[in-house]
C-alpha cells in the first residue's frame, strides 16, 4: 500500500509548482499589457499628429490592453476609433495648446512640479525626476524641447522600465529585472500616482472636446485601478 502521506505531499508540491508557473505567466501578461498601455498613452499625451489619428489602431489597441488589465471596468473607446479619421487635427491642436501650453493661463499644466506645491516649473519635483532618470541609467536629452517632468516623458519612462523588466526576465537576468520592477514601484508610488490623477481631473473639467475627455477619463482609470503586481519568485 503506498504511503498516502508522502503521496499527498507530492500532489501538494506539484500543485504549488503549477500555481507558481501560472503566477509567473500572469505576472508577465499584466506587465506586458501595462507596458503597451503606457506606450500608447505616452503618444496620446503629446500634441495630436495626423499620422496617429489617420489610422484608428491606437485606440483599438489601447482598448484591448485596458480591457485585459481591467476586465470589470467600463472601458469604451469606440467613440474615438469610429471618429478618428474625421477629426479636425487643427482644432485638436488648438485645444491641446489651450489646455497644456498657453499663451494664457493653462487649465491643466502637464508638469509635475506644479502639483507638489511649487508655483514654477523646473522646481524640486523636476530635479527629483531628473535624478531618478539618472539613477535608472538614463540621461535626459537636453535637446528635447520640454522638461523631464512632463507627463508624456514620465509616462514613456514607465514604459521604458516595464519594457526592460520584461526583456531581462526573458533573458534570465532576474536580479536586473527586479531592479527595474523596484524602480517602477518607487516612481509610481512616490511621484507619478500622486499628481497624475489630479492632472487628469483638470483636463476632464476644462475641455468640451470628447477626444480629450475620453482619453483622460480612461487614463485616470488606468492610473487609479491598475496595481503593480508583486514580483514573483523566479528562484
């Protein structure tokens, strides 16, 4: 008669191994979807370009990733990809400038320093962000005609961290991958998640353009509801 105790332990070990593998697979699926969403949002946070809107794939793809990350949420970007070929790009650019650039008082400034109690851009928050980039191995491109703490730049930075986390996991460099994960967690918890929801609210409250309302309603939902999963044990 077999030793039922040992047999039960063996079954438990097999089940735990399967669960661990499933957790790793799910973790990578979530991180890939997040990376893709950050990448697409970083493009949509820049001045509207005809090439981006002529083909509505960006909105369909974004909707797919958001539905994957938030299966119970009310995600609907159909109004964007149904209308995208017919958008008046000049009107979108005028509204973009009014919301984010000026020349008059800007309703929704896209720089983090203005959400941390500072009254000027290039404040302490900007310096913190620039130093964070440097510690992550990046030097901010001085030729870029914007500041390090612009929402589009910070969003692209999170894509960079996630992309490299995924690549290093695939390559088997687990310590490097976890370092990217730690930086992602620190940047979002100490900085990005603190100011970006307020920024989204300012956009939503100050525009009558459905294009911007829909983008920023979904952007805020993504920021507020998508958590950073725990890094699995790859040992």
